[in-house]
């Protein structure tokens, strides 16, 4: 049963990932990304990380990819791109180098953690996973007691990103184009 | 894998034929009830609006026009199915199902009845199996509904985009902005309920609301309910938030190019969502299938307790369906900038502030602080925040006016 779920979700993830890379229409690529995200959510459920699965769907599939699609539709770039044209010369070799590096890191991590991964008793399941809200309790305890500093730093990072975006979007206009706007 | 999929007592231990049968019956029941309820809801809405506007409404097909929706459905089935030439064929065909499936899925986690008196926690006996009268009780509970409602936007969005013409595209751009904006307020006011109940499970939330004094609308202090109701109306794209299909501006909105059975699927999804959302509001704030009671005295209907829960749920849900129809009949549609102002400047800060107030009170109760002092101090901090926010709004509005914007 566990193997069946894994094979299905892995197939979803791989098909989606291939779709993101190969589809020439940006909207189709974004939809493939949704498929991948759902596959990851299914994997989370199989690993008993129910809360992560729900958050994955709510945040990534429900908000982030919707915003991708929103921008694609608003800017009207929703037509098929010619993949042969290359605006930046270096980006393809660079992408090759980076993806090889990422693959190497992932494989190295799996090889190193082989022993603990093979032992099912040391899986991701929180203690007392059968209890109804075990997931939420465990995650809350981790975030708000052990890793509070990192959590707060992340929130500051997000805030800086928001402020930066607003500042970039409402830059002072040139004097020729209407009245100047206070930033 | 025990206990992983549900806390439903039936699914723990071995799974025999009776368990499978109960689950299949539940699935069928939820599906059929959903379809029939949608049919009746369309009739109800047309009849009530007709009454409010001094008209008769549908009265030809069946007694009181009850079968009008069925007649319309059959008519839609046999109409010609059009596929616009400039449409994205695959996505155009996919979109109605993306709208329909979430509408039915969300219904799965609503407790549809059961006996919540005493310590029974809504558990009834079916075919010798102890079970709950709800299709699924996932460990993430209410978050499942939130996840589903965040997926529902895809159907509308992709329908508009894939039609390949401008009015549907405008409708779908509006839809995505509106639904993403209001989901934040929806989630934050849901957070208030979760904070008070201390559990994610819908059955657990219902179980705690034994009398009117324990209803979450009272324990969370009314404000989260109002915000949830407004945000839910916006999520449903129902009037006064139906900019997605504003027929005066956008012909028909996102579904302009749809005809025949595909249009019927969108129609079905929209009304199904309304019913699901009403049931969710009742579950979260009004005790779901719990009988209405003040203190220790509960109103006891002269029917078996196991069925009584369903009757109570029905009464409460119909009250909310009436409220939605009432909204539609009385409120004018918002302008787009008013919609965004309400969402981002009123509902999201308001729900966040109320959430913080409730959290502070809870911390204070556990630390043994004086509740009045905690509430006053929090309210003071929040008032300061409100002052800063309204000043920022005023400055930005002055800037925009100087810049020559219209509003």
C-alpha cells in the first residue's frame, strides 16, 4: 500500500516536473507545477505529515501558483514561446552546471543518510502520530520553542522583501511625467 | 496505517465488508444529497428572490415549480456544445471539472448529523459499526476545507483564460485577485475558531458547542463570524462580490464562452459551493448538528436523537442559505477598488487584530494574569496599530489624488 502510494505520487511529481520544463506555453507549465505540488502533498500525507500537506496545498497550489497565473494573464505572455531563441547566452550552460550540482548534492545526501532512511522507525512520523492534532502540536513546539530565532529571521526576510517590492513599484517619477510622488 | 486517515472509530482495526459498505453508502449519500440539495437551492433562490421582488417565480414544472431546475438541467444537457476556435482546447475542457470537484470534496468533512449529547461525540451505530455521520474526518480537519477552497479558484481562472476572448479573461483576472485576497481574511477568522476550540477536527469543534453560550460565535466574540461570512461570500463569488461574472460589464464573466453541459457544471459548482460554505459556517460557529440549547436546557425534537442532529443541521443551513439569497436580492455590487479596499484594509487587519486579542487573552489565562488588564493592554496596542494604518492609508490616498487618480 505504501509502495503503491509512493509510486503514484512520484509519477505525479515527475510528470509535473517534466511538464514545467518542456511545455512551451507558460500557463501549461504552471499547471504542471500544480501537479508536482499535489504529488509532493500526497507524499507528505504518506509520511504522516498531514499538516505540511495541507499547508503545501493552501500556500503553494492555492496562492503562489495562482499568483503566477495571475501575472501571466495580466502581462499577456500566455502564448507559446519559441524555445530555440536564447535571450541570454550563458543561461543554458549555467543551468546545466547548477542542475548537475543540485542533483549531486541530493544524491550525496541520500547516500549519507542511507542508514537512517532504511530504518522505518526513524521516519518523519511525530511521536504519537495517531493522536488527532499531533502534527500541529509538534510543528508548533519546534517552531516556537526550539527554532524561534530562525523563524523570526525568516519573517523579517519576508517583510524586507515586501517593503522592497513596494519601494521599487512606487519609485519617484521623472519630473516630466506629471507631479512627483512622495515615496 | 491505523488511525492515519481518520479518527473515525470505524476505520481503526480491521476493515471488513461492512466497513466498506458503510463508506460506499456514505460517499453515494453525500454525492446524491449534494446534487439534490443544489437542485432545491436553485429553486429556493429563485422563489425567494421572486417573493422579494413581488413576482411569482418558477411555478410551472412540478408542484410550486420544484422541478424547474431539473427541466433546465435536462435542457442544458441536450444543447449544442460549443468549443471556441481560439480556445485552449485541453484547459477549456478541464476547467468545469476543476470547479465541480472541489465543490463536492469540501462537503466531505462536514458533520452531517449524529448524536452529540453527553459523551457520545456524534458517534452512531450503522450496520454494527461505530461511526460518525460524516464522510471523512482527516487529521487536518478544517484546513482541508481551506485547501479545497484555495483550489476552487483554478476552475474559474482557467475557464476565463482558456476561452481565448477578452471578457472571460477580465473575469478570471478579477477572480484570482479577489479569491486570493479574501482567503487571507477567511483563514485568519478560521484561526480564531481553532484557537478557541483547540482542535482542527470538525467533529471536535462541533462537540464543544453544546449550548448557545458555548457556540463559537459567542466564544470568539462575534467579529470573526462577520469577517468569515463576508470573506466566504467573496470566495463564493456571490453578490455583492460577483464581479467575476458582472453581466453589465463583462457579458457573462468567466463563463461567457461556455454552453451546454459545461456551463451546467459551473452552475452546479457555484450553488454546491454556497451550500457547502453555509454548512461550514454552521459547523464552525453555530454548533452544526447540535440541538439549540441555553445553559442545560436543550430543545428536544420528538424524533430519535440520531436523526435529530441532521434535522438541526438542515434548519441552521437553510437559515444561512436564506441569508445568502437575501444578500443577493438586496445588496448592490461593489466596485473593484472598493472590493480590494474592503479586503486588504478592513478585513485582513481586522481579523488579524481580533486573532491577536484572543491569543493574548489565552496566554493571560494560562499565565494567571488579570483578564481585564490583558484585554485593555492588547486593545490599546491594537488601537495604536489601527491609528498607524489609517494614517498610512490617508497619506497614500492624498498622494494618489495629487497624482490625478480618480479614486
